[in-house]
C-alpha cells in the first residue's frame, strides 16, 4: 500500500498536532475516513470516555471480541471520538463496509497468527493509520488519490512534514524523514 509519513513538528504553541488533534491532520479526508469501520489493535486511550462506553452504536461485535483487545468501531464513530485519542502508540485500520464485512474481517484478523496479522490488514484495509507519540502519523491507503489530496492540503503547514512511504518499505520513509532513531527504538515495528 502506498502511504505518507506525516512527521509532526514542534511549533512552541498549541497548533502542533498530537494524538488528540487527529482531525487537524486528517480533516481534508474526514468524510472518506468516517465512512469506514475501524479496527483498533488496542484502545486509543487508557480509559474510554464515558459517552463512548454508553454509546451502543460506537462499536460492532465480532467473533472472539471478548478475548481480545481488538476493537471494531462502527462507521461514523471516528468523527465522534478521534479527538480524544490519548495513547502514545495507536494503530487502526479501516474496512470499507461496501467491499467487506467488517465483523468478519475483524474476526479473521483476531484469529490470524501474529506473523500473518499485517497480511490481513494489507488484504482488507482501505486505510491503515499508525501514530507514534509526538513523532508522526503514518497513513497507507488503497486509493492513491486520497493520499495525494491529503499531501496537497498539508503542504506548507508549519507543524507537519509530509514524506512518501509504502507499507512494505516503512523503514526507508522513517530514515528519509530523519526518524531512524524512532524506528530503531520501536524495534523496526513502528
């Protein structure tokens, strides 16, 4: 999958994005992202907001969901809760419900051996996002036009550098962006 590495730049004010300002980066493609069902490998916060816990439409059930930290969010939930992300490392991938059955894909991922889990994402995700604390967001997408549009919208913003990437060549993007130390600190998993 083609992608972008969005290196976050400190600006000395509150305009610099972090995990809780998700839409500051992704607002140009919000409609595209919000139409997807989202699988989170781990919850994007230490404790879910009370309104998320009480919202029966926020998540979708899937086979094996009681035995895993994997969460499946319903389409539309990302808009309501993304600005409350508060973890140092976040990974989520979106399933297009017009192409795949999200609960079935979440169950498939959940049942896959760890060594094959990323392959499930590569085969079924429309978009794949990764966040590393105060360093960068990565976005990989099936549609190159989505990435090109986002890159164009972020061009010239002082709080982000946009670097091309590929899901199968992430290390090269980290090195090109001057983030080799972050890559190595995460054991090459990022």
